C-alpha cells in the first residue's frame, strides 16, 4: 500500500467557497482507494487540527498532495498558517532538523536539513488567470510558468523539508470563465494525470 496525504487548501472566504479544490479532493478519494493499492489521509484547512498529528501525517506519507487556490499571487492565509504551524511543530520531529548549515562554515549547505527525504509531493493550483497570461509575450506573468514564478517559494519550502517534486497541475480561468464544460474537462484531465503519475510506481516512489 502506498500512503497518500492530501491537503485541501481551498479556503472558505468572501466569494470563494473552495469548490473546485473540494472537487479535486473528492477525485483523490475516488482514486486513492485500498482497491487501487493506496492508503489515504486527508486534511481540510477549514477544519480544526492538531499540529502534532499533522506532523505525523507528513512523516507517514509516501506522497503529499497539496491543493490550493491562488489568492493575490500566493496561497490562502489559512493554508499559509497551517504550513507555518505544522512545519514549526515538525522541527526535529520528522519534518526538518535544521537549516542544514554547520557553524564552522555557515556559508554553504543551507536548505539541507530536511527530514522527509525519500518522500514526494504534488501541487495543484487553481486560478482566475487564463493560461495565456503565463505563456504569451507581453502578458502579465512575463512568460514565467506557475512553478518558476508565483509558486517558486512553495517548491523550495518543500525541498527544504526534503520532499521531491512530482509533476503537478494548474487549473486556469476558473472564475470569470468557469463553464461546466471547462470544469468537466479539468476533472477528466486530473484523473488522467493521477493515473499517469501513480500507475508508474518507479517514477512516483523512487527516492
């Protein structure tokens, strides 16, 4: 059994109900079943949690799956709070030991003190911005991809803890142009993505 830990970061706030991230979490629950060879734990950041128990989930998991909408070019504040609290609670308890540097030469080896080596993570993000805002010359994100631009720090955070990156997915135009057809297409694409990543055991789990 492969152990999957899903974090639903779709915060309920103002006009945002976190609906699509909830949908993605439901698709995870339909895919990561015992019949398919998985054990699954899920955390919803809208619900109360025990930081020490959340640390145990990170340590337990083979793969951590993060689902987050993008609010003002970052993650929602409850997901950021969750990470701040849980990663701090995980200091020397399984998430990270130190920043990796030694006092005799503090100029090198920053970011090598993680304790989650051998585990992987996958990120999905949901956007109002269309995909073309990232790809077309002269558009807003200056031809920087989601992973190389807005979410670069998020990926380094996971690397700091020792987690290795799996290919994720980014879902665009889900506010101004969130048609039923777009949502259905994205759901099908996500299930195909899960199959492509997790049916290949060597790619998904090789440390």
